[in-house]
């Protein structure tokens, strides 16, 4: 599975961005997909996950971010609204074949739990 993110950029506080992640390769077996972010000098943080049963969000982005996917286009999205400077980070798309991964609390999911990663797209929110 190959993942390619796009849509990052610079935006003012309160603004919006939509990230996209195009999946190619053996995507039919991909079950759990998610977005992670990593700010400079910090660890990876799970932002949101999605599978056929639903979605989960980190508390820090709940009610501001929306994860969705278009299976016909093999594309994962992250709609980000009301952006804050603390949201500035490299954002990564991730995927895995695990049936149970997305059912876990996102706070308990580590980056190493996902087997496939994109190269990342930078989001910078300035005040």
C-alpha cells in the first residue's frame, strides 16, 4: 500500500484546510486508516481514525476536525476547521490491515501500530 498526502500549507488562526491521502496498491485489504501529526520536537499524536464501523478523534481536535474517506477514489480526507497554532505539525496518513486497530481509543494507538505511512504534509497555523 502506498499513501500520498496533499493539501497542507500555511493558514491564519481560525482558518481551514483539507488534507487528502491517495492510496494505491493492495488497498482492498486495508481496514483501518488514520491521520497522525508530529510537531517539531514532539512525539507522534494520533489525530483521527476511520473504518467501516465509525470514526475516533483525539480530544484536542474533536468538533473541529472531520475524517472521511471516498472508497471509490481510494482517498482519505481530513477536514480541519478553526485551526490553532498548536495544530501546526507534519501530518501523516496511515493505514493497516488490522481489524481491531480502529476500535481502540485513539489515545491508546501508537504510531508503530500502523504498518503503512505516507511521506507527510506540513500544516502551519500562524497567529
